[in-house]
């Protein structure tokens, strides 16, 4: 399965006629339907972390499972069968196939009561989610990585070294297993949990699918601690969750940038304490200086809400992510999106219209940069 060189892209998940009114299930459905709806909510929403949008067929299948017409195992078999037919998937991309299969697998894992607090269980989750999608599903990465981040102006977090991934996992799990929560208030508990998931994510045990795997593991772990986790927060704010993890693990002392865990802590405070911190991605950008600066600090919302189809949005975010921190032109756009010159020009015009990029003078004709 091919993969972007980026781990994130916004996709517009605004409700379409075939999507599910999950909130209605949560408010009005009996417990059995409410529980299944909650699992599907997170399963579908977490696909946004990697810029994936499930198909109409996935939503229809999820609805049948929630209504009790089919089991979760039936749902998985139907999704697999759907993609075994070349005819039925003729209009679907590989990304849609990944979104559908991984969403159904997340829903199943979140519906199960079993849990084991161990590195092996974390690795097993990755294997279950991505079997048949990534050839390295369920295996620790054996190469070092960097990822250009929009919130860091194109810089990267320093991820764990490949040669010590298992040792790092074992150490963090041992430290967490021995940690004593007795006597802590909720402020202290949230701070500690945010720190634990931050370290776990930064190890980045897997080459792809790391954030989705971490999120699923964390939901299961929080439940094992007795918390009633609202999966909807992961569904509605999965991109914020990932960017908060980035900021919690990034520092650049020459630029005066320190690790900033408050965003991740606010995420957990909303989820576990019922608080209402505003979770806007622009707040996480290293150049953000407050609400007065919001117009010049793009956070993906204009792209997300623009009346553009999903493939176009995906290309726009590939440009934003891939060209962040550099001056670029049409050739770079073609390289990042695989499109032809005419299409590259059209994409540049869209980004200019959305005021996400700006022209650069003194570097030749037709040069641009992503606004900071």
C-alpha cells in the first residue's frame, strides 16, 4: 500500500446524506446501540489523522451493525468481500479501502472487553488494524524517520531511534505500570496520563499508522483504569490530538520553542473532566500569537470547509505539508501531487484564493510559500 510522506491531512467529514447521526444514537438509543455507535464514532473519526475518508458502503455497514442487523464480525467480512470485487471497488481508491478496513477493525477492538497493558498488546493492535494493508503490520519499524509538520513550519519531531524501540517501549510501560495514582487529584492524573501517551507516541514504534494505534491503545487503557471515555472527542478532534502530540514533543531552543504539553492536557481535561477548552489547530502552530493572529495562521479549517472534493483537498494538504518552510513553484506541486502542469496551476490558484500561500518575489517567476 503506498503511503504519503506525511502522516496527516485534513479531510472534510461534514455530514453527507449517507452518513450516520451518531449524536442521535448517543442521546436517544438504548445502551447496546449507544455503545456500538460510540465505537464506530471513534473508528471513523480517527481516519482523519491520515487524511482518509471511509466510503458510503462503510457507513451503511456500520449502521446495520449499530441497529443489530449484523455482528461486528459480519461487518468486517462484508467490508473485506466488498474490496475483493474489482467491480465494486472500481470507483474507490486504495485510501478508501484502508479507511474502511481499518475503521471496521478499530470498531471491533473498541467493542471488545479484553485488554493487556503491555508493549505486545500495543504491537498486536497495529497488527490487527493494518494486516493486509501494510507489509510491516504488527512489526516495529527498522528504520529512522522524520516527518515534516505544518505546526512546526516544516520541522520534525525527534522520534525514537529504530535500534532501541523495543527497549524504549519496555521502559515506558514498566514506569507506567509501577506508577502509583493513589492520592493524586484529577489535575495531576491528567498531567501524568498526557505525559505517558506523549512519550508513547514519540517513540513512534511503527512506520505508519502510529497515531491511530496509539489512540486505540489509549482508549482501551483509560477504560481499564475505570474512566468512561467519550470516543467522540477522538472522532471530532483527531487532527488536534495528533498536533498536540507534536507540540508536546518538540523543542527548538535557538528559536525559543520549548515542549508545550498544555494542548494535550486540555484534550484530556475535556475528555476526562468534562471541561470545554477550545481545540483549534491554529493555536498549536509555533508562530501563533493569539486570536488577533488567527487570520494569518492557517490551521486547515478553510480547506476543510471549502467546497472542494476530497481528492482535491488531499492534494492541497499534500502541498501545504510538503512545501512548508520553503519557496516552491509548479514543479514542486507536480512532484507532491503527481499532477500535470495545468492541474498544478489550478491547485496553486486555489491555495492563493484560500489565502494559504502567498507569492514570493526575488526568487523567479511563479514562486510561493505557505503562510506561517
